[in-house]
C-alpha cells in the first residue's frame, strides 16, 4: 500500500456531556500516512480490559443504557448520576479514544530501516486509541509477534503480561521474596501464577469463589485462599507464614481486603517473633492497590504494627522508572512465551458496532472471570 495516501477508518470514542450523559459512538477518522519512523497497523484484535471499561463508561449507569444511530454507526447513551458527575468534570465535551492495547498487521511503513522491516509483519502495540480500524505508531513501540501467532494471540501482549512481570520485578526490587495477588483467577492472575511457577517464586492467590480456587489449583497453584470461606483469615495467615510473602497487589481496591492482608501478614510474622513489641514486627509489609473492582472506600483496622505501607501501583509509571533496557528485556520474554506463560483466553470476539450494542455491553461490562472479550475493529460492522 502506498505510504503517501491517508486512510479513512472508523474509531470508537467516549464522550461525557454537560447534560449528564455518557455517549459511546463510532466516528469516521482520517489516518495520515506514517512518518519516517512510523508504521500503519490494520487493527484486528484489541482486548476489553478493566482499564478500558473505565475510560469507556466512567461512572455511567449502564442499567439505563439506550441505543440510537444506524446499524453501522450505532450510538450508546447512558445517564451519569448527579453525584458521580464530579468525577467526570475533567472529561466534559472531550471525546476520548478508547483501547489501551491490541494487535494487527503492518500495512504501510515510513522510510526508515526500522519501519520498513515491519512491513507485512503481525505486531502487538500499546499506546491508546486501539479501538480503531487503523493506527499509526512509532516502529520502536511495536512488538513483532512470532511467525505462527495471530493478532488475537498477541492482542494482550502488553497490559497483563507487563503488569504481571512488573509485580514480580517490584517484589524483587523492594527486597521481598514472595507475593500475594487478589482476583487471582483472572487472565492476569493465571498469568502471574504461571510466571511464579516458572521462576520458583512463592505466590499466595486470593479468590472469591470455590470454583476459582479449583481452577487455580488445577493449574498448579499451591496457595489459594477463598474469601468466601469461613476460615479465610486463618487460611491466609497459614499461607503467608509458609511463603514469607510481605508484598501484595490488590485488584479490588475498595472494602476491607487490603487491610485484612496486612493484618494476616503481621499475624504470620508474629508466629516467629522472638519477643513482644508494642510497635509490631519490624518487617515492612506492603500492599499496592492496582485496580478498582470494589468501588467502596478502602477500609482497614490498624492491627498490623507500624512497619507497613499501602499505596497505588500503575504499569506505565513503573515502566518509566525501570528504564528502556529493562522494559525491552520484559517485552522479549513476552514474545518468547506468548503462547505459554502469557497466553490469554477470551469469551468471544466483537465488531466495533457490536461493542456499542446494549445487550453486549451488559455481557462484557460484568468484569467477571471468563467473560473477557476481544474487539476486532475490522470485523464487519453489522
């Protein structure tokens, strides 16, 4: 394809209106020819991650969503409760392009050697605005997929794999030897479990249903704790004592779970304490909140001494801190183990138009285990 001709394609946008409504729509966009060091990718797979759903829907009431527009260019509109509009103030009247990551085929390339080397290759990419038929991106931001990999295989090559690897790397850099992960039956959780098994790292998995615990145990997980069990706190303390885990990554964010983890870490450490201290264990215990599956306030009781921390963790700032060389090393591992350690599974594939249909929104917005969907931006728009 000539690189001096712009392309016209369809892209998904999310807009918060001053009237208190959220609007999802498909818009025609013009994609410029790639620059010297850029490539144009025909997007064929992009996952609906929890972070994408937050950008798409914000605080809108999805139970009241309604549709309009045409079959090829539908519009989905949902009200935003008055109390929730304050959180959306920075987005008013600004259409936001959705989609953190995805994969496709390079159909045009700039004149640089690096860009030309990618022509015709299947690549994964990250950088936002991926729910589009075409996307321009710098060549050095693309990850070339193995020859036998499809765009669907590589659609989730960045967010989940680098998050899971980032958790392990954070654990190592901060001087811990084992870790805890919540919402552990998710695609990300299963990926982290495989990494820890391969790297001989002790991992405590926290889930909320017996069937999720069974799934992880069948995959080889040693320590799995179910929050629905009457003995959850005791089971978690036993697992922490066995592994020595003193760092946790919590996907729920709200409620009491983060505090429970810190309290159980303290209880596990006190089992081997030589003497009593009114300030608690001197071993630092850390919980990072990296998600918001539970939208309630974060609550905790101070029953874990004084050597503790609770804070936020996000992938992009982490990657910026560790530098490009370390990031490239992590990306090379993802590419090498794309179909094993970093394999992702999806409940189905949607076109851009289907993504805006209320019946499909009700399905993929549940954020439940096993209900993650892919968007194929170049699937027929009907």
